[in-house]
C-alpha cells in the first residue's frame, strides 16, 4: 500500500470533481464567470501548497478514517488538477478579454472532463498514461 501522503480518499476526489463541474456549469448558466475562480484558486493552492482547500473542507465530513476509503494516487490527481487549472485560466482569460469562444471552449472542456470522470473514465489519467508510454518507448528505443 502507498504512503498515506501519496494518496487521497476517493470520496474527496469525487467531491472535488462535483465542485469543479457545478462551479463551471453554474458559471456558464448565469454568465457570472467569476464563479470559475473558486475551483481555479482552490486548484492553484492545491498545486502550490499540496493542500487543496476544497479537499480539506470535504475531509471534515468523512465518516470513517481516511485510510479506510479507496485511495487515489496523489501524483495523478496533481497532474489532472494542473490540466483543470490551466483550462480554467484560459477560460477566464477568454471571457474577460472578450474572447467568449475561447472562454466557452476551455470551460466546457473542464466541465466535460469532470463529468466524464464522475462517470468513471479519467481523461487526465489517459493523457498521463499515454505520455508515460511515449517517454518509456523513447528511452528504450536508444
């Protein structure tokens, strides 16, 4: 089993996915694009400090010890979070610089990835796996 610091309980990951999805959908429906700042800032804090405030808040509601839940790899989640933060940043830049198409494109990408993850397929995991396979093949081809 992995070190407890290298994993995150699955319910926290699911909560974060719902938080991102709902923030983006509400933002798009209402036109209040600043709502996307919430998952953006939480993601930035998580990437910079390793402590995502959304996960910390949700952790207070776990009914069992953290270790008793199915665990997700923290490195993979950090990779996924970096993609989400990048897309949210590009979305916000698009909306606030008058490039609405760019804003919609990147926000819909984030919402779609979160929604698909909630259905059981992780787009970021697929991208990271393909990247690792590419690196491995490049190393072994020499």
